[in-house]
């Protein structure tokens, strides 16, 4: 797992503690479990972050932070993953969610002209809200489950690989030590 990479770019607990905007969360924000990187907390963080990515309204990061605190997941990863949705990715993601929801609900696709503005959103929301929300829910559940199990599997494989490397290093050191003992013994005999 790229633990060093994630630690390098994650804010430190001290930085978060000194942030005045986050002081309303109190002591819950300073739990060590929210900042410690282990298989469980990172897997839960991916599940929470990817789930919240598919929420089709603002405040995704706040929801991700609250869920991370409640489920004791790694807070910075949970919040950072929400930014998968950005102005570039939002239109294709939510259009796909709308299409998926329409197909699954058996609703005919509305031919709605795309104009990314607040007026367009409020005027077309009544036409597309059911398929959009249903598609987003399905994709949120699937992506969070895939994220959780993928990170869990990658983390386990990495630990097994590191364990195997340690065993091989230990065996090589033991073999070297035995060889040196034999060489010293052979030198004494001559």
C-alpha cells in the first residue's frame, strides 16, 4: 500500500486541530483511529469516499467526514476521494447514473438539453430525479463495495509480499551466517 505517499499528502492531526473552521467537531476529530493508516481504516475510508462521490448534491465532503468519524475510517482519504467528482467528471458520471436509473426503473430516457446552470437544474429536476437518484444509489453501493474489497485485497497481498521478502531475507542471512561458520571452521582446520 502506498502508505508513505498517503502520509506525505495527508494533513497532520496537529494541522487539523489548529484549524478554527473544524473546531465545532470537538474531540471526535482528534481520535487517533481517524488518522492511523491500517487495513481496516483505509478500506472503510475508500468505501465511504466512493459512496459519497455519487451523492448528487453539494456537501459531499461534509457527509464523508461525518461518516468517517462515525465509522472510524481514515478521515483524509474519505474526504479526498469525494473529489473524484469535479466539474470535469460530474456531467458524464451523473448522466451515466441517470441512464442506469432509467434502464433499471424502466423509465423512458428524457431528451433534456444539457445546460449546466442552476436554472436548468431546477427546471429539469422534476423530470429526472427518480432515475438519477436510483442510478446514483446503485453506483454508490457498487463502487463503495468494490473500493472496500479492492483496497482490502491489495493491502493483504502487500503484507503477504512483504512478509515473504522478510522470510527470504532472514533465510539468506541465516545461510550466509552458516556459510561463514563453515569457512571459519575450514580455515581453522588448515
